[in-house]
């Protein structure tokens, strides 16, 4: 199993300790880049490709993604056919 597959599998299991860095890496695997709109964007971060975008609130002060956010992102990935629903 490749590193990419392991990260996707870990995300699909919705672990309680999935970090911001892992999320950035996961979006990167699907061709998304991080776009922070500068000082006025606050904690909002946009992941974008040439044809699509997804906005996430960067967690703070902890670095762990909240469960509700992970569920929303998983639904988004399934809808975009980036992750196959098991």
C-alpha cells in the first residue's frame, strides 16, 4: 500500500488526531494548492485547482481537524469522485 493510499485510508476512518499538515498533504495529493488570502482572511484557507475550490477553517489553537469538518470534507471528496465510497 502506497503512502498516498495510507493517508487516504487514515482520513476515511475519521481519526480524532488528523492534523492540519495531513489535510494539506491530502488536498495536495488530489492536485489542490493552498491559497491563503492574506491578513484579512483570518483562519479561512482555500484549497484550489484550476477548476475547483474548497474553503476550510484552519484549526486553532490546536492543530487537529474537527470531526464535523472532516465529515464535510470526506463528503466533498466522495462527491468529486476523488475518494471511492466503501
